[in-house]
C-alpha cells in the first residue's frame, strides 16, 4: 500500500474544512427557511444540533489528519538531518 504524502493529507484537511463550511452554510439557509412556528423552531433546533454533531466529527478527523501530517513532517526533517 502506498504511503500517504503530506500534500495528500493537507488536501484531505482542506476538503474536510470546506465540507464543514458547506454544512454550516446549508444549515443556516435551512434554518432561515423555516416558518415562524413551534414546528419550525423544532426543525431549526434539530438542524442546528445535527450540524454541530457533524461538524464536530469532521473537525475531529481533520485534527487527526493534521497530527499525522505533522508527524510525517517531523520524520522527514529528522531523516534529512541524519543524512546531512
């Protein structure tokens, strides 16, 4: 299995950040479209709650990818300093 590069990890992190941004935008748009009623308020609350849950998961994965990317960069720096 090929090794993941730091560029691939950076791209994955950027994609996840864009996904979280898009989810927040869609949620905001959906909430605005809800009618001013008890049912509309209930739906808006569910949308906001689900969006927070999803973006939290995305942020957790992005943070792990950032950590792995930093580890790879540190290993590369150590490898270069050993060879010099």
